[in-house]
């Protein structure tokens, strides 16, 4: 038995890359199918859509989307972990040439400590108004306001007028902080209490690893939307991460559209 790989739907994914993508082998299938369910519910993807995914990791969503997008559609995955992008380029693109993967050597405390550039240096090599859906799962939950705003401005540029941006966040308020203190389940083995205020409308979970988990108030979210000319497409779909018992999403799902 080959114990260094996770075998999934005909792919052999190196275990270290599975863990860097988040969660482990036992949750991979449920998370990837859960993401597809969220897209179908909040911002359906057509078979001929052009999809941009930031923070694609080792193709957890890309593998599912290969079954959904036809050759008339296209997918572009972006990540800062070179090994993950190289794995996707070698294992997904040869069979699905409309699936392309881009690496940016962005410095990140937890995902790419040796990186040479900042997120704010990224100009996506994508034409204006050419993308139908932009997806980010557990990505803005590791970033700060300046980087998120930079990405949102880029998204506003590349998104078609009718396009949608489907993101997950940790939205923080007094009630959430109180709930998280006592009732929060663990998400990917992290205790999420967001005890540490970290600037205007921002909270982190662990002072030693600020990027480990980052949350924002709705005021901060409003500020980021305003400066990138985006608005909410629908009310925030709050998740169960802080102990809500009546929610099906894990993190809070925030769907943006152009103003
Ligand atoms: C928790 S993982 C989630 C992976 C994937 N979205 C999923 O849910 O399966 C976060 C991913 O975001 C990537 N990431 C972190 N900062 C990034 C940035 N500035 N730009 C693009 N990707 C980033 C990480 O390398 C990592 O693959």
C-alpha cells in the first residue's frame, strides 16, 4: 500500500499537499462536495462558465469542477504553494486543457514563508470582464484587509457585469465572540475563539500565528466592498463555525457582485 498518497477519484494526491490544502483525507470528499453544494445554492456555475479560483490548493474544487465544466467552460486556479500548483498542472491540466493553474510566490507565514512578493503585487493575467464566477474557500480567512481589498479590486476588474464572487469569511461581532467562547466546534482542529483584536474591525485567533485564522466585523467587510466597488449579492449566509446549531455551512459564506 502506498501510504504517502491519498487516492481520490483516480488521482494520487501527495499526503503533505492534502494537509496543506486543509483538513485531512477523511474530510476531503465531504468538503469538496460541500463546496459544490454551496456554489449550486449561492452562485450556480454553468457548464460553460469561466471560473477563477484563488487559493485552489491541490485542486479540491478543481477536481469536482472537471466533471461540471464542459470544454466550452474554463477554470483558472491560483495558489502560492508551488508544489500544489505543479501537482495540479501535471495531474489535471493534461486531461483537462481548459483547466490552468498559476503560481505566485507570495510570502505567507503559514503557506509560503519563503515567498518573495506580496499579494498586493499580483495583477491577474486575465482580461477585464471575462470571468463568470470567482471562488475562494478558506482563503480570506488567512488574509488581512489590505490584501483582501487588493484581490477584490482585481476581481471587480476581471468579473463580467453579471458575475458573482463566492467567498468564505469569519464574520465577528460581540454575539459571535461570546458564542465562540463556549460553544465553538473545532474546524480543521483549530479552536476558533478570535480573542485577539488585530486592528480596525479585525480579530485573530492566535497571536503567534496571526494568519492562522483571521476574522472581520461587518463594518470592515463593508469598507472592503466599498473601496473595491462591490456589494453583497444576498444576505451573508452565516455558518456553524462559532457554535450556531441551525446552520449547514461551516464558515460564513459571503457572495459579492458588482455595484
Ligand atoms: C485553507 S487552504 C484552502 C484551499 C482550498 N481553497 C480548499 O478549500 O480546498 C488556503 C489556501 O489558500 C492559499 N493562499 C494563501 N494565501 C494566498 C494568496 N495570497 N493568494 C492565493 N492563495 C493563497 C494557500 O496556499 C492554501 O492553498
